[in-house]
C-alpha cells in the first residue's frame, strides 16, 4: 500500500452564521444545480484570493482529471490561501 505523503485534512462542518441560510436557500427557491449566484460568488472570491482570472467550483476533487503535478500545485495553492 502506498503511503500518502501529502494530506488534506478534513474538519467537522460548523454552522455559526449565514451557513444555514446558504444551505436552505437552494431548497426554498428550487434552485438545486451546479450554477447560481452563490456558486458564482464563491468562484469569484477564490479567483480573487489566489490572484487568477477564473476559478471553478467542483463537487469533488475527482470531478476534474489532472496530472499529479497539477494536483500538487492546486493543493499547495489552497494551503497558501488558507494558511
């Protein structure tokens, strides 16, 4: 079995502020999709934070095929953004 050299640790979700509003809004507006104003805003904020023109929100890391070098680059970028 291969040892994982780089790990992205997960944490328990917390619902302290507007999180509940953002989770229930798609149900209430019947807008359960992969597009919408909240997703657009998350993509805009991430692109601004990492200094690129565009960002794409994915449902999971496996939703986009990339090389191991690309994966490592993305992981490092995420670490730098939220460190």
